C-alpha cells in the first residue's frame, strides 16, 4: 500500500472511530435516563396544594400537576357546593395555570443558579484531518518546505470549576428569594381564585334566593287578588280594589321574570369565573340562613397584624426586597477577583505523515491543568451598575411599604363591611318577622272588613321588600366574610385567624 493509501486508511479510521464514540456516548446517556426514570417515584396527581409556604412545597405541587390537564366538564344534574367549584377553578382557571407555569420557571431558574457551585464536566470526541506546509531549509528539503498530513482522533473529559467567586453567593441568594416570591404569588393566586369563585357563588345564591322570594311574592299577590275578588263578589269590596290587587299580581310577575333573568346571568358569570365554558346549566347549593358566619373574635388591629404576617403578596414583596439587596451585593462583588480551575484528560491518536522524512504514529493519554485568576481592575460601567442596584433596592422597599399600606386599608374596608353586613343581616330578620306579622294582621282585618285593601297592599309590598332584603343581606354577609378572610390572607387556611368561617 502506498503513502496515499495509508493516508486514506487513516482518515477512514478517524471517521469510523469518531462515529462509534458518539454512538456509544448517546447510548450511555439514554441508559442513564432510563435508569433515572425507572427509579424515580411516581407523581401523585391528587397532591394537595392548598397552602404553599416553602420552595419545597411549590416544587412538589408544581411537579404533580400536568400542564396539559384537560378542562373539567360540569354535570348539569349535580348540585355543586362551594368547595367543589373552587377545586374546579384551581384546575381550569387560566390565571391559575399561568401562576403554576411562572412558579415552575422560577424554581428551575433557582436550580440553574445553585448549579454555579458545581463543576461543569464535558465529554468531547473529535476527529480531524490537517494538511499543512512547514518551511524547511533546502539542503534538507529540496523544495524548501515539507507537506504534513495529520489525521487526529481525540476523546477527552473537560472540567471547569469556579473555586472563588464573591458574587456567586449573592446571586444564588437572590434567586432563592425570587423562587420563594413566586411560590407566595402562587399561593395568593389560589386565594384570588377562591375569592372570585366564592363571590360569584354567593351572588348566584343571592339571585336564586331573590327568585324564590319573587315566587313567594307572586303567590302572596295572587292570594290577595283572590281575596279581593271574593270580597267584591260578596259586595264588601269595590272594583278599584280588585283592579289594584290584579296590578299587584302583574307587578309580581314582572319581578319574577326579572329574577329569572338575573339567575341565568349569575350562573353564566359563575361558570366563567371558574374557568369553564360559560353556561346557565349548572345547579348550586341553595342559600341557607343557618350557615351565617359568627361575630368577629379579633379586633381590627389584630387582623391587620395577622395580615402583615400571612398575606402572601406582602411576603412576596419582602422577598423582592431581599432579591434587590442580593443584587446590590452582586454588583459590589464585581470589584473582587475570581479564581477558576480548568482541566482536561483523555486519549489522543494521531497518524502523521510527511513528504520528506519519516513521522511516527502516536496513541497516548493527554491531559492539561489550568488555574486562572481574573480581576477587572477598571470598568467604567461598574459604578453605574452599583448605583442602579441601589436604586432598585430603594424602589423595592417603597413598593413593599405601599403594599403594606394597601393591605391595611383592605383589612379596614373588609372589617367595616363585615360588621355592617352582620348588623344588617340581624336587622333584616327582625324586619321580615315584623313585615310578616303586619301583613297577616292586615289581611285578617281586611277579611273582616275593618281594613281597606290599600292597607293590605302596602303591607304586602313591605313584606316583599323584607323578603328581598333578607336574601340580599345574607348574601352580602357571606361575601363580606370571604372578603375579610381574603384581605387578612387566611383564605384557604385550615385554621382561620379571624374567627370568621364562611
């Protein structure tokens, strides 16, 4: 075999060796992935994520939720309770799914920053061919140069490790703060979903209750109309009395039609709020007067302090301040040097040949070790970076203070609304009882001819107003109880700090 044949054989050997090495590496990576998948514990789809306070909780909950989980379908034959609708909303709400994705992204970014403490190991397989001209004196090389053919095959491991980096710790601490902030926002998003679902649920209950009251009012108006007709037939009432009673029936039917429309619109809003296709074909648990919340066990000052300690959005602001502080530390760390280590080790094979003289074949282990210190002595942008980090820290601090003031106002508003709704609910019960007694007495007196129909109609309208007021006050009480729990940050908590249990 001639020199050209040897060179061609060497090139083919390099190509085949490189392809074999790459296939081996790919198979090895696949086997490692298969082993990891087979030994990893299965995810639990039913993992509960009601309260998320740590990054570990967030990682567990985010990992247990499938991003492509289908939107649940409503059963028109099932009577849904509030907890069931909240569960559906947490699964179907677009805002909830966005919060899950953002939390997942923050967790993975924090993992990337934590990996700065670990070395980077890279496997490199390389096959190459080189033809070069090397000048040489004519007494030795007649042409004044030598042509060299150099096919090479290389397989090695490369290691890079940062031994000293003063900004690395601050960067990792900042990513941890953002990771915890994202989990707190995820927890607050769950509360937002629960609050919006609860508010829509109670508004729907109010609409259904008003529909029931409208039907009762219509039945009462029809009874009064029948009594007026009976009195007219017996000569104890006038035709205007009968016409007035019939007008009351027509008004009650008008109110009933309006109540039917309000129920349908409330159901549409409820289904939209939980993230499913809006529909009026949903049945919910009716309003019950015996499930009213109790009085507050805490003063407003205690509720404000509890909100400062438990509101996830306020706690997230505190983590953002911490991240801004860590960013300032990272900017100052740019003034300090970094020390790194780099090392390679592997096997190198070379089939060199030259057109003048003889060159040997080599196939030996090769390695290299390098320690490097890097120190930026001057950087004109560094001072601006430090000032920008300090400004960001100041802005984060002021945003936290503004959020704290907003939390205080929200707790005060919710507290006043709840106290007002509680007193209105108690008054509405007395109002309904008194209106019912007044109507019964007026109707009995009208039957005996001692009261006019005008008095009965007035008592009837007062009774209808009392029924609507009772339904509305109870719904407002339930909504204000949920709003107070939402404002203090203990909505969806197992132990309520406010003492209010809607």
